[in-house]
C-alpha cells in the first residue's frame, strides 16, 4: 500500500495547506476559518489578535508559540478511533491544518509554507478543550499525534492549497 504522501502526489518532504484558522477574541469559542494568514517574523499570525506578538513571561523575549499545525489525516484518524464521522476543520484549535505532510518528522527543520518560512520546534500540547470535542481525544493526541508548534522565521502569506516544503 502506498503512503499518504505518495497517494497525494507529494514527496515525504512536502505537503499542502488544507485549512487556516485564527483564535477568536473570546477564549473557548470556535476558531473561525480564514482564507489567508499573514505571518510576521518573530511575532506570529497578524490576524490572530489574541496571540500576535506575545512575549514569554519568563524571558521577556517573543514567544516561540506563534503558529500551530496539525495533519488532516491525523485528525481523521482520531475521529475514526472515537467513532465520529469527522472532526470539523478548526475544531482541534490549530492554525494550519495540512494534508500529505508528516509534521512530526519535520521537527527541528525549516519549512516553506506559502511565501513564509516556519521553524518546527516541538509537538503541540493537547489541552482539555480536546475532550470537549469528544471524550478521549486529548489522550489520543499525545506521543506525536497532536501536531507541532512553529515560530515564524520569514514573513509571508499562506493560503489554502499552498505547498509546504522542507528546506534543505
């Protein structure tokens, strides 16, 4: 059987953006879907007003938690395991949902996404809001099955359908 990467016509060092989301002004509300994200080096997502330009309380430096990403295939697998027909785009609270990518394999690498460059530095930490979607989702989203966090290394624009490519 061919891997999801081959089926999607992409190499293991490429993927595509399947949906884009920003955090709502009110914590806990659903993440709205947007058509475009403007990523700003060292600051994050311009349209994500709750988190844009945040600084670390411990260091006073810009927060590294600028963009969260998760694979559509992983979300679908979690839904199937939990007996759900699907988990809607944005429900797992990631800014960028992808297809055909193995985000965990790209940790420690720079990745071109649209015209921006991100640095994937750690796995996401699943929060209690995941169990509000379906009891048990948070547990499933552990040990490399929850997506990644990234910092913006080069400003740029990201749109649905954009190719993601690991930089050499």
